C-alpha cells in the first residue's frame, strides 16, 4: 500500500471510494434514496474542488488504484475550542478495511496539523456506524452528540476528540 497526497487526477478514484463506502457502511442507516442518488460523476466534481483547496491523502493498492482516502484540516464549526483540528473524512473500500490502512491514512493528516501547531483533533461519526470503534481504539473520547437530518431521517452524529493526537501515532 502506498499513501500519498492526492492530485486532481485522483478525484475519480476518491469519488468511487466515497460512493462505494457510503453504500456499504451506511446501508440501513442512511435512507436508501440518498445512497442511490450519489453518483461517481457528481462526487468526482466535488472532490476536484476539495482536492484543489484542502489536504487529501489517498491509499493506493499495488495496481495503483485508489482504495481509501482521508482529508482534514482546521476544525470548521468553532463549537469545540479545545479541538483546533478536524478529520473531515476517512473512507476505505470494504475489502481493504481492518488491515491498518485507517491509521496509515490518519498519520499524514496529523502531521499536517502538527505543522500548524495543532495537536488536538475531532471527528464526527454517525452513531450507528460501527467504524466509530476505530476511533475509540485509537483513544478518541466522545465529547458531544449532534442531531442531523438526511432526507427527513433524524440521525445522531457523535463528536469524538483527541486532546493530544500524538497518542494516535
């Protein structure tokens, strides 16, 4: 596996990982209608925009295909003053999960934050998403619960935080 900074040409692979991951991870959590309307094309355009403005990292398999990605930066809401950094997204294709790739994708985000003198980070994760156990295993503590609405379905997002990201690496 190779972890590297994403380029605009990675947007298509990142979009595929996001759509496929959402459809497997959030099946029976997020409304099917929402999952079914996600397209590779619409997500590719969105990721081109994100990659041009934010830090995104990709994981490539031995064939050079994008099989996972992460992105993060400064905390966006201002609601968590003790957590200046935020992991915005981390997704890995199902067949590549539970192989240590998540931690490898977190490391460059943490390093980028460290370069900005940011050592505390938070992440939002749907309460019913079993991937939250990944964050807990890395020492994240639940700091809040936020209710969101996806196509009329009320869902809880858990806010996890690390006061010191050094414990992750």
